[in-house]
C-alpha cells in the first residue's frame, strides 16, 4: 500500500516535471478572466447591440471587413481591398478567401450581403448598426468574394463604418437556424474566440477558435490565440472588481476607479492601460428653453466659471484630461480650435453675470428681477463631478442644485422639461454622433426619448451636420465637422468637462491587450504570458 | 434632551418630578449618554460660531487630505473640511430625527386614541390595518413612500414618519384600552365630560409615559433610518452634510481616505447609542412595575 502510494507520487512528480515546462511554454490551457462592470447584457448580436459592454464580448467573437487599430489606422481584414466609387455612392470590396464562421459556414459575399440586408430590415430591431450603415440601398454580389455595397446618397463614412463592431459579418446559416433571438444568445462569427455559454448576470465563456489564421497585419499573434479560454465575468461593483483582481481571481478589470488604477500600476504586479474613448466627452447639456440658461451670457458665464483642468485632476488623479469640445481628442475629426473656448476666469465670469443684470443678493447668490440664479442639475452620471462644479459656480454667485437621480427619475424630468443642466456622455467612433444631442429633430417630446437635452434648434447646425454626414470626401466631411464643433461651442449649449477614460488594469503576468477603435473595448486576441 | 424629556410625564404628579430626574441621572450609562447627547446638541446649535471653516467651501485643503492640526477630521474629495461638515451634520441628523418622531408620534397617538376609544368596528378595522402596516419592515416602508414622493430630505422625513406611525398607534391604542375601563373614566363621563375631553384630558396623559419612552427609543431608529436612506442616495442631496450622505460619498474612497467615512459614522454611532441608552433608562424609570423605581 505504502509502496504503491510512493510509486504513484513519484510518477506524478515525474509527469509534472515533464509536463510543467511544456505547459508553460505553449500556454495550452491559459484561461483569462475579464471582470466587466455591467450585468445587464441582453444581446451579443452585433447587428442589434448599442451597448459598449456587450461589444466587449462581440469584439472577441466577430471580425470586421476592415481592421482598425486603437488609433483608427485602417488595414485589410475580411476585405482584402476596397474601392470607393467616384460619386461616393457605392463601395466595391474584395473579400478574403478561406475564412470560415465558427459553425463551418464559409465566409463570402453572400454572408456580407445577408448581414447588411438584415441590419436594414426593421424586423431585426437594430439599435446601433442601422445608424452606422447609413443610407444603405442594397448590395450586389459580383462574385463569390466580391461585393458592391450601394448607398442612396453619397456616404463619406462608408469605409470607416466597415471597421465598426456593429457591422461585423454574421453567419447566415446560424441566424437562419437560431432566429434573431436565438442568435443574440449564441452568436456565431469568424473571430478569434468562439462563443460557448452565457449564464445571465454571471459570466460568458468563450474558447479559442483553433482554425483562426486571418488576424489583421498589426496583430503580434498570427494564427490561433494563445489564450485557450476567456471567462467574461460580470462584476458591477468597482471595489469588488479590484478585490478580485488583487486576489488573482480575475486577470483584467475594466473601469477601475482612478485611485486604484494608480495604486495597482505603481505596485508592479499589475499594469494599467488607459483608453480615451471616442465620442462625446463627459459634459453638461444646458437647457436653453427655460430659466436663466435661456440667456446666452449666463451660459457663457457658467462655463467660464469652471476650472476644468483642476477639476479633472482632482477627480481623476491625472488619468482623465479636461475636455474642450463636443468630440473626443482621440478622433480624427477632432478640431483643436475648440480649445480656445471658455477658458477658466472667475472674475470674467462674475463680470459677465453682472453685465447681464444678475446682481449679488442674499447668501451671495445672484438675483435678477427678484428671481435667484438657481439651476437644477439632476445628476445620473458622476455625481461627484456635479458637486465639484457646484463648488466652482457658487463662487460667482450661481446656485447649482445638484440631485443624485436614478435613470427613471432623469427620464421623467427630461419628458417634463424640468431641469437646467444634465450630464451626458456617448461612446461612438463616428463624428456623426454630434447629430444625436445637437440636431433639432432630437429634441425630446413627451413619449419620445431623445437626447437634445439642451433643446437647441438651429437650422444652420442641422444643415451642417446633415451635409457632413453625406459629404463626398473625408476631407470635406472633416471641414464640415470642424465648423459644426465651432458652431456648437459658439452657441454655448454644451459644456465639455473631461475625456471619457476607460481604465483597464491587468495582471503583469499577461501582455498583449489592445484597444479596439474608439478605445473602449479591448481585443484579447494577442494576449499571451508576459515572460 | 434629558432635561426636556424627563419631567414631561410627571406634569400631573409634580412632587415626583425631581426624584424621577435624580434617579434617572444616577445611572452611569444614562448619565454618560445625557452628557454626550447634550454636547452634540449644543455643538449643533452653536455650529456657525465654532466650526473653523464653511462646510460647503471647496478646495480649502488638499483633496482627501489626512487629519492634521489644520483639518482635525481631514478633508474630503472636494477639499472640504470634514470636521465642519460633521458638526453641521448634527443639525440635520438631530432635527430630522426629532421632526420624524414628532410627526409619527402625533399621527400615531391620534389614530391610537381614536380607534381605541371608539372601539367596535372602527377598532377592529383600524387594528387590522395597523397589523398590515407593521408587517412591512420600517426601511422597506420608507423606501416605498420615497419612491412615491420622490427623493429629498423633506420627503425622507415624511417617509420615515409615516413608516413609524403604526407602532405609535398600536401602543397608544393598547394604553387607551386599559385606561378606558377604569372607574375614573366612568366618573368623568357621569360628570358630563364629552368624548373629546375624555380623550385629551384623561386618556392621553395616561399614555404619555409610554409615548416618551417609545418616542426616545424611536428617535435613534429614525436618525438611523434617515441616514440609511441618504446613504442609498434617496435622502439628503449634495452638498448637504447629512451624515448618511457623507458616508455614501466617502464610500468609494474608503481605502484612501477612511476619515471621510469614519467620522460621520462615529458621530452617527454616538448619537444613536446615546439616544438608545436614554430611552432604555427612561423605560426603567417610568415603568410602574420596575424594581428600580422603588
């Protein structure tokens, strides 16, 4: 008995000795756990989603026609080349051969046509992709690996739209077999990881796609990923995510609180990677339809009274930079001209209010015609930022009434037009995001939830944004978006506060995390052991 | 608090007043509690003259600065003085507690006396209703009321008060049922006293000792419940230095600046403990069956 046990032990040790180094070298069983701050994911169908959390899973399971690195630099992927028609109304793509979906379906022009057609079909219920697809008219299959995508109007964003997760080709056979609802629960793409299972509110399991050999050229890992399995775990509480990371239960945590990010990164056992998300930075929309903010000088004074560099330093401990315009500086369409607007100057702000007839009254709060300069700010996003702003504007005699609200209360206030200031942010890779909060068609109405919370209607701005969306060249679009950014800042309807940052902290034992374009989702295809 | 609360029940028994008070303070726990509570109440009253800084002034010191000679309790995320905020917070917590208890006490006594005195079907239905209300934990009840009325300090006071009503009503009704059958009530009625007079002059004073004890015990509870609601973001809104709200805003930075949570938490603990000790002692002193009373 004892002898046998010893033999067994010796055998085990020998085996472990043999296998140990081998296992490490090839990382055959490497599992990484991603801690995600959401637990409300509902679909992993790229054609349907509009959630940045869902896209974190989608980005591992699906590839795009055109690859974009974290800075938006494009390179061939599922499409090997593309040609834009001179009139900007169609794009012809040559597709890569030999690519297979996870269910064995070959990837070809039919699959791309199927994907785009179903996005345009209202029955699919697309929330994000349908906007990115733009004025889509239809697709012509020119050959098994050649397709022409047609648009109703010139569409300058066409090529860059093919880099979006939302327009990832989906497996037509899987959609036909599972139906749209079934596909949302069991997505099938061509990506480096295959979907395995999803336990709602707990975790999603993905496993390596062993046939993967079509990574974009910038990828350090060509061929199948080194990671065998990804567990995407939902941990909405930030402190719990950090604790799990420190305990080694998870290897990567997203949206890590700034102080923890700095502390962990300084300790040496972890590394931080900070993404500056594309889209609308965190900022305040000022309700121009009522109260003191109906007067433009008051809005300008409000903006001038706030010290943004100090505020973002104080709240984000150096991780987020102040924002100056309605687009993130990580976007190509960002115009540096916005940086001249509303620099902090407390005395000037006070004088602007004085000149506008708002005189200091009781308790240091300004008044005009017996009405106090009181502004109501229901804060759903980042109440601490609102409190910091409250402190700044109080010094020039503005009483900002901050209230922590939940989503439902905020939405009621929006319908009732009962607010003066509302914080907003929007992760989006395209400058056309500006239409969402700034065009007159998007002013909220009772029963219609929309995002022009400034309630700003300017036909010139509407036209400018529409023209930019259908510009015939990227240069022309860029010029029009520059004008739009200036027009928005001139109108003093949006107060950009700070860049949206994605603070991902990961164990120093792994490397190779790469932000997707837009710098919010992280691609895990290149992850490998650090040594 | 003690000076106000203790003599109240003995208005009809003047000679006993000082003996009750003496017996009350002789207990070391109650005495300490009285001192602590008196100190906090006085601090709250004189807050504007004694706090070193404006409680709402941002960027006074470093953000999340540790306690030092300049800022005794440290500073919070916005560089505000935590000491000044905690002292001002006493004003909110104590007055909110008092307002809440007063409201539920008044409403509860009214309901209790009416249904107890009326008897019959009114009592039956009223009591069942109170039973149902008592079935909800106070905090759940309060959250329900806040979700109807909306967030904010005033609404939280109302919510916690409403949630406290059934308990007072139940106790007062019990006291009324006992007293109602006493010969002196019959005598009063024989002398021609009306219902209202009997309720106010004869029934109510007899419930006062019970109400004082219950009210004091409930005060701690009310302060804690309002703080809980503020902690959940339903009560006091920024920048109000209510203790529960301060605990909530310090939560995220607990690891780096524990003082932003520690001091408001400690203040809350002191007040609630002092009030509860006083309540316990009051219940002993005012209980006719208490051995200690002799």
